């Protein structure tokens, strides 16, 4: 187990040195210290393309498919809990297995529907446990190796197909709970066709994919 302890001194406005302890324990996943890094995952991309969009050999290119920077995905990536939910073993988030149980809704409706989710599940959750994901949480599902949809199978070794592990995945924009600060009548969403992140008017109707838990 690798444990890194670093003592850094800073200077206060009065010229007095103040000790700050930065703690990180990468191997155990412990993030209870005063400071710990955000664990950014791999994108899933393994193929490399040149400027014209032609597939090329990745080695030595510095492309994402060459470096594959970030935390490696676990195998399996997604686990069907056989109770209407799926656990993402990378993030710890628990997603509704049916990725389109509410149909297309406005942003305000999406927030309300997710928050009141209570029936049809046997996972012990109750209304109030579920919510709309943040834009970062929603984007964490995306596998940028693929499109139509940009989502991996349960094992994390290939492209999603119906029922593995999710059902009803839509090739369309999914609402997040994150508003756009520069234009607050818009909210961010992720298009599962290709993983494109964009903001749209909150009165438009998009997919509602609830989540619960989180790290």
C-alpha cells in the first residue's frame, strides 16, 4: 500500500509559517485526509484517428487511445443488481436499469420524477433516494470508443446492447441536474449517441435517467 504524506508550509498575512498536511492513500481509496485528488477515469477510447479522421496506429501518437490516461475501468464495469438497479463499479453510483422509464420530460419535470421514484424496484430505496445526476456523473457513463450509443457493455469490453446491463438506452440527450451558469434558463445534458455535452432550454423534453448514491 502506497501512502504519501507531504508537509507543506505556507506563509500567513502576518508572516507566520502555517503547516498544512496533505494526505493521500491511492491504494486503499481512502480520501479522509485534508487533501486528496479527484480520481478521473479513462474515457474508454482505444482507437486513434489522424486529422482527416482516418484510423491510425496509436503507439507514440500521444492521442487518448495511446495514453489512456486516468483511472482504469474495473471489470465488470457495470453490475446488474437484479432489483431494477445497476451499480457502476468505477464510480459507486447506482443507476436505474431502465434508462428511459419516464419517457421524455422537461427539466423541471425530470427533477420531480427522479425525486419521487419509488415503485417497481426491490432495492429497498424510497422516494427521495433518487435524483437527477450531475453533468459530471452523467458523462461518467460515456465510453468514447463507441457511438450510437457511446456506452459500454456490462463487462466494459465492448459496446452496449439491449439488456447488457441497461435497458431502454436512448440515442438522445439526457438531462442532468446542472444548470448553465452563463445562461441559467438552460441546463446541461449528455447525448448518449456520441457523448456530446451541451446545454439546452429547460422547457425542452429530454431523457430522464435517475441515479442514487455517489462518492
